[in-house]
C-alpha cells in the first residue's frame, strides 16, 4: 500500500500523478525483466533498480514480484472503466466499451525483428502461466471485473447488487480481453492485441454469432 503524506490543493494532484507513474514504472520493469530473464532470475532489487527507485519504495507499492506484475492488468482495466464513464451518454453501450478498450490497448510501436517479437511473445505467455503469479492474477481479474461492472452499472442504470447484467457483462468483457491477448501471443508471427480485440468486440457486439 502506498503511504500518503498530508497535503492539499494542486500539489496533491501532482503527487498522486507521481505515485501512479512510479507504480506503473515498477510494474512495467517487473514484466519487462521477467519476460527477458525468467521468473526466478529476477529479484525485487533488480526491479527497483530498473525503475530507478529504492527497494523500500518498491515495498511501499507492492508486496512482491507477483503483485507488481498483476498491477498492470488492474490498472489498465481501471482506465478502461474510467474511459467508459467518460464516453458520451447517448452512445450505445458496446460502442462505448469498444472505444474505451481500444484506447487502452492501442498498438505500441513495434521494435526489433520478427524473431525478437516471437521471443517476447513466448516470454509473456510463459509469464502468464507462472504458478507463483496465479493467486495475484486471480485477485487482479476479480478487481478488474468489479471496476468494469461498476462502470457498466452506472452507464446502464443497473445495480451491481440487484441486477445480473453489469457483472455478467463485465465477466464477458474480461473473458474476451483475456482470450484476445492469449490469441495474439500464439503462432509463429504474434499480432498486436488491439487487432484481435477489435475482432473480439465486434463479435460480442453482434451477439457472438456462430462462425
């Protein structure tokens, strides 16, 4: 848990942004190093050094490597939920969902050759099957679905406690994102996740018709 200092006014906003930047940098460093070297070859000290912070700072944010890796998923889904809330009120739900998701999964510039992309995809796929990460990823998925369900409930005028719809929709959306990311990592030529996501969301919007 991040420790807060007392303050108010505009400075608080700046400090909160700095905290988010540090959290994101630590999570990105954890994922990048583990994908490159393997789970057991990366220490908390390595991650802190890569993010240019102290081990103490790392522990202010995360309890360990697994939480640092899983944070990436939770934070991105929170941004999807925030993006959904910010969409125009009259926009159809699935159009708004598609826009909010694609904003967060926009393809990053590709670097390196095809072999490098394949190695990275293999590393990410192995990371996602790491047993030591399973518990934190389960918590991350639950937190992500709760964030999405709350945003969907607000947009549709439903209630997460009384109505099935927001939780069901969030679960379906989470499953679609997970399936799209996993699919993008398969094969000899990995493809950007956003391209697969567009296809997945189009199918969901159409009612998932049989191919």
